[in-house]
């Protein structure tokens, strides 16, 4: 029996939502660490990671459903649909959230 190589599997921002749009995200294959802040991340390191994640989102064909999901579910962590936690909280506070479907 031949040994199987340890091939990394594509990753998407965790947690998986179970939504079919997520399989088409530009984030597929990008380490989730790009979208979610490690403990104690601050300042320029955070700014660089957030910008890199938003650049991935900017070319994403499913940006809108990803953003809508994060707003509808009040996702508390990470970059979703090109928005960080603070941006999503501001939109929710203004009542700018998509209708549930």
C-alpha cells in the first residue's frame, strides 16, 4: 500500500455556514488566519492583515451574499464580505442589514 501525501485541503473562513455560495468564494484556499485576528493582534499588523483580506474580498464573485450573511447573523469575528467587525457593527447600528430569506 502506497503512503498518501499529506495534501492541504482548501480552507475558507471558519466557521463554514453551509451556504452554497461559500464554495465559490475567492477566499477558498486562503488560510483562514488572513480573515480572523489572532489573539492580541494590534496596530499595523492588524491593519495589514485586514487590508490583505479585503483585497481578496474585492475580487470575490460572492461578496454580496457573504456580506449579507455576516450582517444577518451578526457575525462577531473576522472579515466577511469585505467588512471587518467594526464596519458590520456600524451598519447594524444604523439598521442597514439585509432582510432574512
